[in-house]
C-alpha cells in the first residue's frame, strides 16, 4: 500500500528554456498519502532542493539560483507496486543577484511521475516538474524564470 508517511532524497536535472539555466540539484522530500481500495492515492508533499545551475547572464549583472522549495498535492493510481501520479502546488526559488543580493520568486509548480515500491518500506521515483515563475526583474533586467525539472529519488515509507 502507498498509504502513510514517507521521506526521501534524490537529485535532478534542471533545464530552463526561458532563462537558459542548466544544472542539477540535491533534493529532500517528505509527505503523507492515503490509498483507497480502488487504487486511488491522494496526498501532500513538501520538498527542498539545493541547486547548482549555470548563472543567468544579465545585462551588466549575473544571477545564480541557490535553493528551491515547494508544497504540492499529489493524486495517483496504484496498480500493485507501481503508481503513476500528477502533482500541483506552490513553490519558491532563491536567487543570488550580484547587484541586489538575494531575491525569492514564487509561482505555480506542477507535473507528474511514477513511483515503484521494491518492498513495504523502500521505493524509487521518476518525476517531471514545471516551474511557472514567469517574467521578473533580476538586477536590472527582465528575465523569464520558467523551468523544467527532471528528478529521481529514493523513498523510505514508514
């Protein structure tokens, strides 16, 4: 069953088409979900990531994305040890801008993925997240901060 609390770690590949961010991250996640006899799974998850990405080169300035975190709902359908799911919620990222310091930008986060349980307490996941942060002024330049994140992880289920 996919019911109960879980926690895990993972990594990701970040590909920002608007801002040209490319990099990776170390991720941690915790959540809770309930599976019904029909196989429907409903839950919530919080994650935090330390990001390492190419800088965003701005006109006469430079910015680096440092951290991200999100709070999301999850809806899945369990078929034995396999559970495809969709997810959506709110997230934020902290940017370090050379001329202005730290700036936190928030927006919509959504995506989907699949989890596979090897045992009652151990599973793996693959996940895609779309970060819709939109156009923002970093330093003195308008930049599109929308990103695509491809993640993998290992979870422990309590």
